[in-house]
C-alpha cells in the first residue's frame, strides 16, 4: 500500500490550519511529518511511542546540535479540530475506525500503530484510500491526536 511515512495535516473542508513557529530543543533531528512534544522548557522535541501527549507535527526538516541556538520550526498543532493522515503500521481493517492507539517509528519514519493501545494518543477516524486502492497492509488513515499538549483535546465525533 503506501510507501511514505510521517504525518500530514488534513482538512475535511477548506485549507488546513497554518502552523505556528516553535523553538526546537538542542540536539534534535526532526523530519517533516514527525510527531513532536513540547519539553518542560517549552522547546520542541521528537515524540516517541512512549509519549503521553503530542504537541503537533513538524512542518519541515531540521537538525540541531548541542550548541545550536533555538531554531524555529513550523508545527501543525494537535488541537481538537486538527486532523492528520498517516500510514498504518500493520494491516488495517474497517473495524479499526474509532480505535484509540499509539504512534510508532523514529524520526522520518513515523506511523500509526493500530495494533498497540498503551498510550492511546491517536484515534483513527477512517481510511484514506486513493481510487483503486484497497484496505490492507500500510493503509493510510485519517486520525486525531486525542491526548494533546496543544490546549487539550476532546475526541470529535464525525
């Protein structure tokens, strides 16, 4: 199915919300589409499968070193009205619509882990198939981050 990774902002109607510029923490490698968190000092870092809440999705690629000034990167916030598209990690099925699950993968290779429900930071809304595609391995899905550092999120029913 899909061979791309990372998360992309999505809108059911009209343009997606504009990203905000956020300062990155030092010693970070972020790729466009990576899920990110805001650390205790207010700087953006890569999110992990173990992250308890997500701040948003990186809008560009940047590497910082330990000596870097805080570089600003665009971030699409994980607000209650924000939707994203990502590739499922395993074999997706229609019965997974509405499932709460996790993220998986490292920078540049993040996916929706529909088979893991430890942190439950993601809620799958539906599949997102191109014409002629079928549901199965690595199906792209529309989802929301339901545990968010971006002002708190209550899942939205559609």
